[in-house]
């Protein structure tokens, strides 16, 4: 009896990090996008920061394709549930359950949120030679000719696509979607004048905005961005309450221990609140979102409800 009690006391005295991960092997950090992109850069930055504070190595594994469904399926079926983490974005946790008739994973049941990572603000942009310089002029411009009411996105079902469909319902103008294979070719056509407009995230579009290769019309956030304070929000230009952005959360496979979740949450939030990570994220144009695990769960549920409604109303299906 005494030995059991002593064991429990000693176990309680251990630091959280000592019980969270299998120290005999590196933890796997899964990313559903290709190496070198914004999601990959953020994951590697956080993996480095958290690895140092946890004294544990993270190996980033890229499994791109199918709107992050390939990566999500891989993590949902992972055997190393205490040693696997996943950058789950707004597609996996918010939109894909409605975009696809059948998924090999359940966004609500197969993952446990550790905490939010960041949100990627979106900016409405046009070619610099296009007439509109503000939201009022933009609306008049796209209403003047159906050929100007064509927007691009990195692909069907991407946050950029869904946000623009939400935008369409708010402005009451018929828009035509031109899906591209990634943000880069879509931006290239806006820069070249072949594509009238698009919403671009600040991570992939920041260089184009800072160099003047595209003209910003407005930010799809309620507050101006710290990294781009001169760009007005769409809300302050008359589109009251309009807010939409891409986001990411860190999750683990369902069944991971509460200790693992709590430990990872602490070290994730410490990293997000660190001067180094915050400075790097500001350069990338993204906003850290430190939260509790419970808050991340609630947030994902709210986003599923929101984007499920948008997807149903726009009748968007990817299979």
C-alpha cells in the first residue's frame, strides 16, 4: 500500500514534459502541404521552438494533397498517438466535412485539439492598373461588366474560395470562380492583369503587396493588420462585420492522454508568446492565436457551423 502511494506521489512530482512524449524516439509533426510553403514554415518554426523547450525532437513530415485529407487520414490512423502531432487547418477541421460526401476520417472524433496556432488574414487585391482604389469603387467596377466579376483562388474548396463565396453573399453580386492549382499561379495572373481579383492570404501574398505588384482593396478582418496598417478593412469601408481568414490548429490523434495534450498546449503557447516566434510571424503576415485546448475545440465547432452553411448555400462539392 505504501509503495503504491509512494509511486503515485513520485509520478505526480514529475514535470509534465517527462510524461508527455516517448523520449526514445522523435515525435512526428505532420503537415498537409508541401515543404517550403507557409504551413510548412510555421510548423518547422514551432517544432524547433517546442522541441527546445520540451527537450524533445520533432521530425516534420509533409503529406500534401486532397485538401489535407491525405495527412488527416494518416494522423487519424496513427499508431503512435502519444508521439504524433498534426497541423490541422480550417480545411480539415472546418470545411472538408461539408465539401466531401465521404471522408476516411471524422474531424470531430479522430483528433483532439491541443490549441490554436495562428490565423492567416486575407486581403482583397486587384492589379495596380485596375481602376478601383477602394471598396466602393471596386463594387462599381465588378458590377459594370461580368468579365470583371471573375475571381481566382488556389483551388476549389480552399479558404480563399470559401471566403469569396461568403463575400459574394454579403455584396449581392454574381461572381464566377476560376480555380487555380495553388496561390502562386493565381497571383501571377492578377499581377499580369489576366485575372480581375482575388483574396490572397498575407503569408503567400505579402511580397506582392509590399512590392506594389498588386493593389489592396481591403482586409477581411475587423481590425487593421499590424504588419500592414495602411490597408483599410472591408468592414470600415462599409461591409459591416465582415471577417474571414484561414487558420490552423495543432491536434493529436484521438486517444492521446490528457497529460500529453496539456503539456503540448503549454509549450505551444509558450512558443507563440515568445518574442522570436511573434516577430517571425509578423514578418510572415500571420497572427498567433494562443488558446486552451477547450477553446480550440469550441472554435473549430463554430467554424464548422459557419462554413458548413456557406458551403451548403453555394452548393460546393469536391467529389
